[in-house]
C-alpha cells in the first residue's frame, strides 16, 4: 500500500508546508523560504502524478487519486498565498 512514490509525495508535501510556515515567521529571508516551499510542493505534485499514473487500473487507484488531488490543492493554494504575500511586500 505504501511505496516509495507515496512516501516521497507525503514527505515532500510536509517539507513544503513546513518551509512555508517557517517563512511566515522570518523577516530577513522570507522570500527565499517561500520560493523554496513552492518549488518543493510542485515537486511533490510531480511525484504524486507519477504515483497516480503507475496505479491506474489497480486497487490502489482511488488512494492515488486522492493523493493527487491533495497535492495539487496544496501546491496551488501555497503558490497563490506566496504570490499574494509577494505582491503585498513590494
């Protein structure tokens, strides 16, 4: 049920969210951490996409589809929040 693609996507999603939370607390290097969080979350989405494609037609298809949607949602929402924060900072 848990393979390297699933665990990789979960790990990258957690790291991306932690980077974003750290970025909110910092004043000096906020943009660097926010950009890093967006990059990590989109890499997590790419890993989840691979996981989703490998599990098409298997009993794990529903689980991989849910993981795919969650990763896409996280990447899009954090990207939007970073864009809004960047707009407000400039």
